C-alpha cells in the first residue's frame, strides 16, 4: 500500500512538473510575440520621428530663406 502511494505521488509530481513547464513555455512564447509587436511599433515610431524631423528642418530652412 505504501508503495502504491509513492507511485501515485511520483506521478502527481511529474504531472505538476509538466504543467509548470508547459505554462513557462506558453509565457515565453507570449512574451516573444509581445516583444515582436513592440519592436514593430518602435520601428514605426522611429520612422515617423525621422520624417517629422526632416519636415521640421525643411520648414526651418524655408523660413530662414524667406526672411
């Protein structure tokens, strides 16, 4: 009887370990996806900032030229 309890406990521990690993894997994949999305957004923000900076510079040059 004691041997059966030990086997059941070992099986429960193994199931718990597998669930934990599966959850950690799920979190890892989720965070990778979020990082990828944030990198795409940051790239777009950088592109817009660069474009805005060029536009501001052109307006400054235009204003200086027409004064």
